[in-house]
């Protein structure tokens, strides 16, 4: 099934900064330490998630699952991002450019949009680390406001795994790494599908 979106490097709405960082990370993928998480992989994850049955939620009918929140905006107006995964280091990097529909204070990104992108990035990391998980909590500290249209780098890492619990920390920096915008700590819990199906 098509996402209706082209792969990221085709997007005209990307700023020069985002394109530059994207190509830097694609270079890091050449030795296999990092992998780019493609639109197809994102879509496959979303599709698999839609087929799960847990907490009395019935699986969705095949071919009737919507995109995740972050892909439901017209190109350039909402969440523009690309993610890279480092399996050995249990890390994820999300290059993120927030568009005008994500505005809070005039000219600045809404805090809800920022935490959405952080949460989604680390949910991909925790899911790739131990299987499907949900956010139990995410504690975010906003240190500096993020201008609409600027490019930020979200770094997420797994700090600790205790059975079904994955503890993660994350940060949001400017592309030049000089400004720390936000920091977060979070717990994701692996879905207990057996328990929820009973
Ligand atoms: C592929 C697409 C992915 C996109 C996902 C994007 C990320 C999201 O938006 S997820 C949506 C937001 N999150 C939610 O809606 C989750 C709502 N909460 C829940 O459903 C449940 O509380 C859930 C699944 C987190 C945990 O429930 P359950 O599986 O029954 O676990 P439960 O047995 O209660 O707890 C397991 C362990 O976690 C701990 N735990 C659970 N919640 C918390 C919490 N909030 N704080 C601290 N510890 C917690 C428990 O204490 C327990 O620890 P231990 O094993 O040491 O005793």
C-alpha cells in the first residue's frame, strides 16, 4: 500500500539544513552502524500495530488503518522528519522540521507537537528494541523555544531494560548542537498481549 508520501529525500519542503543533515546521516549508514528508517518500514510497523488485539481493542480491518498522527499533515505544514537507528548503541536520531500548523506561541512550535515527535521517535526505538510498547510516562523539560521551520535533532537512547519496562532518555538540540531545547525521560512498557486478550 502506498503512503501517498514520497521518500524523504524527494521532499521539496525540506530546508537546506534538513537536507544537509539527512545526507550526513545517510553517509553514517554506509558502514552499517546506523540504518535509515524508511517510509515503508514505518508503514509496516503501523500496519503490524493495527493488527494487534489488546486492551479490548479489536484489530483494524486489513487495508483500513490510517497513518500515524505525524504523517497526517500536508507536506511542509506539519511534521517533517527522518529517523535513523543504531541497533548496537540502542539509539535513535530524528531530524525534525516543524511546520506552521504546529504553532503554539506566534512563530514557535507548540510544546505538544515537540513532545509528540520525541514520544514517537523513542516509541520506534523501544519497539525496535523489545517489541511493541506504549508510553507509560514521558517527563519533558522545555528549556528554550523552537522557532517554526527550524531544524532540530532529537537524540533518544535506551538507558535500562527491566523485563517489560524500557527506560529511555532523550534530548532536542539545534542542528549546530549549540542550543539544548528540551530534555525528557520516559518509561515504555511492552504490550502484554496475552493478558489483554483474556
Ligand atoms: C507503531 C506506532 C507506535 C506509535 C506509538 C506512539 C507512542 C504513544 O503515543 S503510546 C499512547 C500513550 N500511552 C498510552 O495510552 C498507554 C496507556 N497505559 C496503558 O495502556 C498501560 O498502563 C500500560 C500498557 C502502559 C501498562 O499496562 P500493563 O501492560 O497492564 O502493565 P502493568 O502490569 O500495569 O505494569 C508493568 C510494569 O510497568 C510499571 N508501570 C506501568 N505504568 C507505569 C507508570 N506510569 N509509571 C511507573 N511505572 C509504571 C508497573 O509498575 C509494572 O512494573 P513491575 O513489573 O516492576 O511491577
